[in-house]
């Protein structure tokens, strides 16, 4: 697939080229078969040249950075995996510019350590900075879309790169026009920060309570980051090499949004199973009412740790929304578990859950 001349040209860009590399090394689920070739780019210039060259020659390629929102099948990828390994972080008074491959939590820590606020509620989220606008990452009341200034994109059809504002990205709940498409490559991201070191307004009750503050209040960014990390660790949502509960893709299913015309039927089905007096978590959302995927999973009969302690893939023992690899799982094991949970929730409540991670050579 890569002739000697093409391989030499890739190396000339500053990239490194390897063959038959296990992709499980590069995903937080620790799953994925081999890549025929792995091309690693440590500079944005190299990344642009590599993608342009491979596209010109119509070589199948898969872009990979933090691997935190990715399920790769056991057959791997019979093409070229381009690993985005750029790490630059440039701090300004009112914004930060970061390379797409920079580790997201490291970016947040860097801003907080520099006395800048605004990103602290997104602490502890694994993966790369370039992935955050792709799926409009959010947590504890803050979404990337609310602090995003602009994104530098490489248009793969034209080979041109340019900066675009958030209005061009079609940002929605855990999605954008960049998700589930190969049309563009994120090269850099610019995000607004607060020079006074104060946090974003506290918009998530659990976090506000932990801080002893009212919703809407601000607190020092470092203090908020500390509490966010503590909350995430309690749910197994901070990567830990010694804790299989964190060997996951984070929240595996998005919270479902039920259209208004279906809501009474769904709420009735839930009440029939859990009882009329049980409060059902529900929140206003574009297109209807948002329900809690984790709550639905548990009420459908899938407890933490499902299906068993010796299962190779199971729900986290700390959080039902995380599907985990206990160390010996295959991608097929994880997919089977995801389908079981999805189908069980739909059978119980008439609500179909949709996976948040991107899948490669596997179908959920």
C-alpha cells in the first residue's frame, strides 16, 4: 500500500512510519486490532503534508489522537493510521491556542496553573484538544461550544487549511458537523479563558453543592478543578492505569432527547416499571426533553458491574454509563455488551440509546 517513494516522502515531513502496530495501545478502552501502518506526526506542518499526500494517492487513512472516544474492531484498520501527536499550548490573556493532539486535561491544568479560568469544569476528560469541538465535549454545566473561539481545519477535498468560527460547526449536544465524517481535520483550537482566574458560573447542582456554593456563582478555577476531579474519580471517569473501571470510553451512550409527542408514552412506561412516586430525571432540551441515560440503564435492570465480576467487558462498578474492558476483553465483547444494554433499555421504556464513541470496523 505504501510504496518506498511514498514512505520516504512521509518521513521527509518529519513523521515516523511503523508497520503492524496494535491500536489497543492508543485507545482508552485498550481495544483494537492492528494497523497496517502507523504514521505519527508531531508537528502541524507534518500533519498537513501527510494528510495531503495520502489523500492525493487515495490511501485509506484513519486519524487518531487521544483515542478516548473510539471503539476499533478486532480486525483493526487495513490502511494508514495517522496519529496526531502535536502538543503545543499557547496561553494569552483572554484565550488559549492549542494543537489538536495536545492532551485535553493537560491543557486545562496548564490554564488553571497559569491563573486562567473557564476550562476547569472540563477537567479530567481524557482525549485530545482537537476532539473537543468535534463532539462538543461537555461536563458539569459547560460545553466546549460555549467557550470556543475558532478552529483551524484542513479541508481534505481541497487541501486548504483555514480558521472557522463555532457558528460554522453546527454544534449540538455531543455533536457537530465534524463528527462521523472525514471531510476535515482539526489542526488547532482556540478557546476563551478568564484572566481573573475565576471559574465559569456554576451550572451543575452536584458541583455547586460540593463547593458549598449557589448555582450561578463563580469560584477560583483551581478550587473548581479540584472538586471536578474528585467527582469524576468517584465515578471512575478519570484515567487510572491501576483501575479497570477507568478503561473505558467515558460515557458510552448520550442522554436521549425524547420528542414532546412521545414523552407521555415514555414517562408512562418508565412509571409502570419503577413506580408512580419515583422522580424521573428530565431536563429541557432542543427537540424535546432530555432523559438520563445512566438512570434509564440502571432502572432497566443493568446494575453497576453488569453482567458479572468475571465478565471480560462489563459496566463500570462505579457508573452504569461507562462500559469497561476488564483487561482481557475483545472489541466484540464490548459491542455485545453495548447491544444488550441498548436493547434492554428500549424494550423496557421504548427509548433507544445511541453510542457516543466513534466506531471503526465494528457496528453497535
